[in-house]
C-alpha cells in the first residue's frame, strides 16, 4: 500500500518537475567596486593602465588628466588585459568564449560599479586575474571589495 501511494505521488509530481521553468540566477551576491584604492599611507592609487598620458607628479582625480584607480577599474583592467604575456605571463590564453564572457563582465561592472551582481565562480576568477596582474597593495584592496557584499557593508556602517 505504501509503495502504491509513493508511486502515485511521484506520477503526479514528476511532470511538474520535468516541465518546471528554470530558476532565475539573480541570487548572486552584490558587491560595491566603486571604492578608490589607497596604499597603506593613504595615498590614492592612480590608474596608469587605462590612461594615455602619464605624469607621475600630478595627482589623480576630476581636475586631472590622471584617473584614480578604483576596485572596478582594476578588475576591468585585469579582465581585459590579463590574457597572457606581457601583463599575466602565468595565465593561459583564454578561449574566444572566455574572452566574450570577460568583456561582458567588464561592461557590466563598468555600467554599475557600486552594485555589481557577481557569481562565486566569477568572483574567484576576478581575484585570480587581479592577483596575477597587480602589486600586493592593489590586490589587498580589490580582495577586500570582493570579500564584502553590499549587505555586509551596510550592516557595519
């Protein structure tokens, strides 16, 4: 009798499970990558990679031709430039699909650096690429941004 009941339940539920709509993948954590990066003495880091002109004597900022390095900009630089030598010689050359995914992610981060939904797998890839490409001070700052979700950040303020 128990087997008949279980079989009847499975028969009734199985078609619904098989034809169920896929769940949206919007459960990814939200990260704020808009923070301007600073070194241990509080000096703002400049984004020398995405600027044509470099003047080591000028500060970065709105009144300067020199852009400040944010966590978002560091991640975007790593996504776009860390494809092997010269920036990341230890990283294998990405496939065309991986390149497309990286640029898609870079554009998403660029559009909304203050609230970026990033999957666990993408977050680990970003940490690896930034770790390969940048110095310890930048890696430390970006890792802090990628280790703290927006909800965690709001609860500590």
